C-alpha cells in the first residue's frame, strides 16, 4: 500500500512537470514562427492557413496538459497489465469518473468563487462540441462494446475539433487580447527551445509512466480480490486521484478574475472532450472491446446528466451560481455512494 501511494504521488508530480513543459510550448512556437517571418509579412503568407497560427495551439495544449496524468496512467495500465480487458476498464472508468468530477466539483468551484460573466460567442463552441462528443461516446457504449470503426470515428472527430478550434473558434480572440504579452523565450534562439521543451515534457511523461508500476499492480490485485471490479475502481478511486491537481488549479485560477474563470471553464470542456473521445478510441484500438456492464446502469446516465447541466448553464449565460454548485457537489457524492455500493 505504501509503495502504491508513493507511486501515485510521483505519477502526479512527474505528470505536472510534463504538463508545465507542454504548456510552455505554445508561446515558444509562436515566437519561433514570428522570427521566421520577414517584418512586413502577415499571416496571409501561411501556406496552410486552415491550420491557424501557432498561438492557437495554447488551448489544446492546455487541455492535453490537464489530461497528462490520465494519459500516463492509461499507458502504464497497457504496459504493465497482461489482462487487456482489466486495463481497458481501468482507463475508461477513470476517464468517465474524471469527466464527472470536472463537470460537477470543478464547475461548482468556479461558480462558488463569485459571479461569472459570459459572452455567448465565447462560450458556446466548446460545450456544444462536448455535448456532441458525450452523446457519441454513449452511443458507442450502448452494446458494451467499442468497435474498430467507432474508435476511428472518435479519433477523426478529435482531430477535426482540434483543427476547427485552432482556426475558426472565436474564443481565442478574447483570450489573446487578455493574455497578450511577449514570449519569455527570445525568438533569436530558434528551434532549440522547442526541442528542449519537447524532450523535457516527454521525459517527465515517461517517468510518470514508469513510476505508475506499483500503483497499477496494486489496483489490479484490488480488482481481483474484491467485488468492486476494475471499472468502479477507476471511476471512483483513480479518477479522484488524478483529478486532484486539476481541482487545485481550479481553486487557484478562479480567484484571478473573470478571464481566468472563463479559461478554466474552457479547459474543463477541452479536457472532458479528450477524455470521452481520445482515450476510449485509443483503448479500443489497442484491443479492448468489451466494457463493464455497470457503465450503462450508473456511470453513463450520470455523465450525460452532468454534461447536459454544464452545457445548459453556459448556454443560458448563468452568471449567478445560486444553489446549482451545491446541487452539483451533492450529485457527485450521491453518484459516488451509489456507484461504490
């Protein structure tokens, strides 16, 4: 047990180091891109304008950084567990549980911090795509099986949304004006800072995967020796563990002002979207087809309900939290009790 706790601690620590390096990639790429242009050259000279500027990577990089602890745990399960069905249900259970935590507890923390100011064109894009992604995920799980073509469809949707957001989303017009500033990295340094950040980010990510071995083995023994099963362990234990840094960031960022709150809400949308599209697709392509039966009875209805509440609260531009944050926290507690029992 002690080795598993140390394993979890180092997993989260190295995942945070990896996240920090990946987050720094966006301004470094932007500075490098600007240094390659002549003084009079505008963005129209981009031979691939549909890809958008490098600066628009920031939101997707932020979302990926939020998901790095879960990605490291998922890779650790795949590498260190011989039972593919067991590891797959660990991963999908953790992904579903993390989304439920993000859409209930994390969102409630944002609303409890004070009134929110919403601008419809800035908040409508990501939540609506999240709702569509969650419905697609639920549809693929109805027969407790994710086929290869369904996994490929989810991957295509993930890539398509990333390209759409980078090029056409209006959310970044707001964030670029609020967070405009010169990069900390001098553009004269060329491509070396990019390589350095990639190496550090990947290095810490691999360290997080390696140190997950004792944790994965302990969870495997727990799933076999108890009647909880791998999916419920992932949905209720591991999801809360890997979400702790996420919740801590929510508490920190929402106190910084309205813009930080809006960025936090967008980050919740992006990370949850990756969790319901990218991770199940990767798990299915790695050979896991059968899902735990409890997914349909408890977890999927809870996920769909909380996603609908999250999207509805943003679409109606609910500036005052009122009783909703307390209802969301109570809903998460009820979900946890019902799911475990």
